């Protein structure tokens, strides 16, 4: 049973930083893409950043130069992080972790990020 659990969201002032974590378990993790997506109220869910099992990284234009995705495969529970800096009010959204494998897609439950003064 694959499980993705996000954490690290919260309320932050504009210009501040947050680090989101996604703990993934229950998969062989042979070949995969793990990504961070976000969905703001009234908007469609969109890709923020992704990292593949081979190390390829992609960022949305809105995340380039401000966000950094990374992973830690040292343990059986794989971790993927999203370091967010220089946060803006428009970054406010629920952030979701997504695991894509050859035949399956899994989502976490999401973590709320609110950027407001």
C-alpha cells in the first residue's frame, strides 16, 4: 500500500521561507517521478516541481529561482522536499505530493501553505 504524507505547511509572511516534506512508503521505487503540485482556491492543480528516479528535475516558471526540490533515498521511507523561499501571496495553495510510476499514480492528502501579512 503506497502512502504519501506531506508536512511542513503553514502561515508565513511574504518574503519568508518554508520547507515541505513528503514521506513516501510502500513502493519499490525502482523508476518514478515525484512531484510537488499546488492548487489554489478556484484554480486548477498545477505542477510546481518534480524529480525523477534518475535525477531529472523540472520546475514551473513560477518556482524557478525560488523553490528547490530534493530527495533523500537513504531509508526505506523515501523523502522528497520542497524548499520554498521568497514566498509571495500568490503561492498560497494546498500543496500536494505526487508519485508517478509506470502503471500507477498516487497523491498525498495535501498541506496548506498560506502567504499573508
